[in-house]
C-alpha cells in the first residue's frame, strides 16, 4: 500500500510541476507537418524539372551520323 501511495504522490507532484511550467517549447507535430510539406513541394519541383529537361533533350535532333 505504501508503494501505491508513493507513486500517487510522485505522479501528482510531477503533474503539478508540468502545469506550472508554462513555456515548454513547441510541439514536434507542427514541425513534422512543415517538414513533410516542404519535402512534398521539393519532390514536385524536382519531378517538374526532370520532365522539362527530358522533353527538352528529346527535342534535340540527332544530327544524322553518317556510316
């Protein structure tokens, strides 16, 4: 019974300390969402550049090599 009372008091004390500390920084969730959005945009830009480069390279004539 003493262990349960000790754990209850320790948990209550820790929760009180956490509530008192108002500035604990930003949550990692918004940061992860921003990073995922930036990665998505970077992949889209890369795919667009690759598509444009391939179409530009395919438009170049061969030059007709002579045997």
